């Protein structure tokens, strides 16, 4: 389910993506929106311009399905339902694009287990941070690695990462815009690729094609690491080993007011009420109903035969 904050977004927010953003976030794949659902959501002449842009970036069969669905009249309540489904599915992309401040405030409270970070072999290596966002892992890795290549699809987040790296005088951070489906790196060009709460088991953030792409850029003998995986069993079925560490079971917010607001926006009214009842700025993940960032999946990349 999408966070409560998803209700803030409407189709006009989708129109703000540039063509590369649309191509990235609407790419067909495992768990995608579905071109038929998207076509129904965009019924109506007022959406002709956006629909034309989307039709140009979709591959052939998906484009036909999308256009057929736009042309097949559906009752208003079905159109409204499809629009809500599209926006809910696109929530994280919409958040990154339109409200990077809210995203950064959220992740500031999510402290990756230090034991996981210590388990990574970064010293003197070339590291790719896949789905780097505003750089919470990139900035850590840059203090150890020879070079860090930070890849993300959202320009606003990459701009923030650049400013942070410059402020810290880190000269070993290279920033590239790109998607999980088409990483802007050569075959075997990095020693270790790390995805911190970004590469998932489904599109547009993951799935089979994205996993193959991530493995492609890692040299034989190097490592692919997914921190805080959405479905550890999905990765384990594909040759990863799983590590989960105890502790680190709380989110840390700046103050009680921000804790209540973030809980209401991203988790639930019940979590926000718990914060107010307990006058707490430190909130257990159990209250939020999600697992803590204390696990990871590791895979050693072997030479292809």
C-alpha cells in the first residue's frame, strides 16, 4: 500500500516528469503499473499531451495496449480508480521528484545498521551506489573507497548529492543519471555495487532485468549488495546470501512534532498517535509496522561461462 501522503498527488504531478523520467518510471517490467491501467487513467482530452509523451516512450506492444485502453470508454468511477492506482504505484517517484525535502527528512531517521556497513569491503575499491538518492550511502562509501559512482534517476536528488559532496570536499564522487534498467556504466567496471533500500524485486526499481543489469557492471569476483531488501527470499532464490543483525530497531527524528508528522505522512495515523501519546522522537519500527534497516543480501559475481 502507498503511504498516506500519496493522496497529495494528482495526474498533473505526473506530467512534470521529463521524458527520461517517464521512460524510467513507466518502463514495463515485473510489478509495473501496466500500460492498460495507465491508458484508462489518462482518458480524456485534457490528458492528450501527456498521453502523447507516454506513447512515444513506451515500447511497441505496451504502446498499443496503452492507446487501446485510452480509446475504450470506461465509467467515471473506473477511470478514477485507475488514476488512484497509478498515482499510488508511482508514489516514491513522485515524492523524489516533487518533494525531495520530505524524502530527506524521512531517510534521516533511518539509520542503516553499522554492522552492515562494516561488513562491506570498500577500502580502495571502485564502488557503485545504485539508486543513490541524495547520498546517504555515497557519502559514507567515499570516505573509504578509491572512487564512488553514484547513479540515480532523479536530477533533484543528484543535485543535492553533488552539493553535499562538494561541501565535504570529497573529490572521489562521480555522479551519473541513469535507471536500474540501463545503468550508465561499462561491463565489469566496478568492484562492488551497493543498493541501499532502492533495488527491489519489481519494476521500476528492480526485477529480473534490473538485477541482471546490476550484475553486469560488477567485475568477476566482485560483490553486489542489497541493503534493506524488500523481499530477501526473492534475492536468495537468485544466488544471494542473507544477513540480518540484531538491534537498530528504532527511527530517530529531530523532535516530537516532526516524528508525528512523518509518521502520519508515511506510515499511519496510529503511529502518529503513538508518538503523541508517548511524547517520543524515537519510534520503534514495530510501531511503524515495517522491518528495520538491519539486513542485507550479498552476492559474489562469478565469471560467465
